[in-house]
């Protein structure tokens, strides 16, 4: 049992955030050892295609990779396919499931989250799948074919994206959502209504306010019984009810945690030399200073670079505004900033039946925006809206609503 160089940079979590952090350590100038630890057999990759292109076959798993084998070798990144069984913060070392001990100068936790599963009777049947990794996408893709019956539990982004992909492949799709509307935690009701109409127009059966009670095998598939006594027959059930941050390792190391691992603006945890980033962390909002947790591509991508800089002794503060998107059929949804901080909102109708909703504080300064529309027609508007929020533009609600007002012209009002 060997303890390796204590001047190493060690990253626990070999997903998007961990992979980008390893790249950033090299690009920032670190010439020493980098150890990337994760129990998934794949090299770091991007997750957004899992519910879309990987299911429809328009993208391969290799095309999703952030780091190939050759790239890992060129960057001299040592990959460990193992679990971390413990962190000794005082000794600055971690222990792996294969018995190896790695010393570190700085440690980054980027372990993300664990997919939530159905806890009802029958929730563990082989026909009930989840979608979190490449292996999950490969397994689900084999079950999506014309005429196959897919039952999606959860009307959030993952569930709706899978529903759209399955319809493109000719599946019969039912979505069951326990809340009274879709995407309730993430988007305003008018946008949720537009998304609901789109899915129903595409032939998806959407049941709102419906709670699964049990799943049983039948002669030709499975049957889900709902709390009202009705039932749905399907060949495959996809559970899309979110993830929970993977806090066990951080808690065992004595790190401060709440809804996630608590970090400061530099992504430093409560223990010296240990940083955390990505889906795992609660970090100070750049707008309000209040703790915020984000499960997004953008968060993983941008926090990785800041964490790497500070692992090397920097003092960079994370200052990116929240931003995420969802592609469903030929439409795109984006949310940027923090709409929850708004004192008022202003809705701009778009020509294609889409909309932009701007969120303003008491001084009419933009703190967030949400947009929905056909991807090919709304892309420019969404980009401008995001820039307006990033620049903290001040604008009167009636100006934002007026379609005669060019959004680009409002950039001169930046704070």
C-alpha cells in the first residue's frame, strides 16, 4: 500500500466537471501529477446528449467524450477507475477501493449526484430504468423502437427530453407527473403550458397530478397503477425524478454540508486544501450572496476552471450567472440568472408562438430571463436576453414587452 506524491492534484469524480478541471490544471500551468478518480469506466464526457442524440442515434458515445485516451496520455493525467473509501483531511490523502492511498496538495470533489429511483413496489423491476450515465443511455436506446410503449415518470427536463426523443423514434409515450404542471421547480407557468401543448400535439399522453403507486409485470410488459386506481400498460418505464447530491464522502471527511457541500466564492470547502464544484455544491449566488445549488452543464463547465485556478493557489471568485437549457423536439427552453429574486416580470410575445419573460428587481434591473420557442428562430433572442441579464441591464417593463424595441439596443443600458 503506497502513498503517492503529496504534491499531486487529485480530483474525485471523473465526469464533466472533473474532466474539465483536469484540463484546466494543465492549461493553467500545473506541471505536476494529476490523478482523476471515478468509478464509472468511461473517460469524462458530456451528459446533455444522453436524453437526446444518444437515444436517437444522431451522436455516438465517443462524440460525447471530453477527454480521449490519447488526450489523457498527452496531458499526463492518471486515471483511477475506483471508489474513494475515505478522505484524511489532516494527512491530505484519500484511500481508494483498491487499497491505494493518494496524497494531495489540493483535492477537488466533483462527485455530482446520484439518480433518484422509484421507491414504490415494483420500482426495482428490470423494465424500470433511470438515465444518468452512458450505460443507462445505451440500455434505454435498445428499448426505443416504433410501437414500443414508454412510460416516463417525471415531467422535468430529463423526462420531457426522453419523451421527445422516444416520439421521434416512433414510440407510444405517456408522461406521469405528480405536480399540477410540468417543470414546476424550474420554469414559469406560461412556459410550462406551452411545453405541455407541444408534447400533446406530438402525440404524448401527459397525466398531471398523477402519483404512481405500484408496478407489476404483465404477460407483455409492465403495468403501473396510479393512486386513483387507474393503470397504464407499458414495455419500459423511465424514471426521471432528478438526482440527489452525493454527500456521503464529504460528510465522512467532516466537510460542512447543507443541501450540498458548502463552499465559498472560491469553491473552497470548510477544510483547507479541499475544493468542491459542480452538481455537488452550494455556492454563494453572485446576485444575492445566498447559497445556491445548480445541476447544469454550465455550472460544471465554469466552476471547473475556477476550482482548478484556486487549487493552484489562486483567489478567483466564481462569478458566472446560472444558465441552463432544454431541447424538446424543434423547440428550446432557456433560463438564465435567478428569476426567484425578481420583484416583477415582463413578458414579450414572439412571432412563432414563443415567448421571453424578463425578471426585474425593484430598480428595474434584470436579474433573470426565461425563453421558449422554435430553436431556429429564438436562438438570437435567447443569446441577447442572456447578455442583457449578464450585464445587469436596467429597462422599464413596457420597453421590454414592446416588440418594436430591439433587444440589442438595450445593451447600452448596462449597469
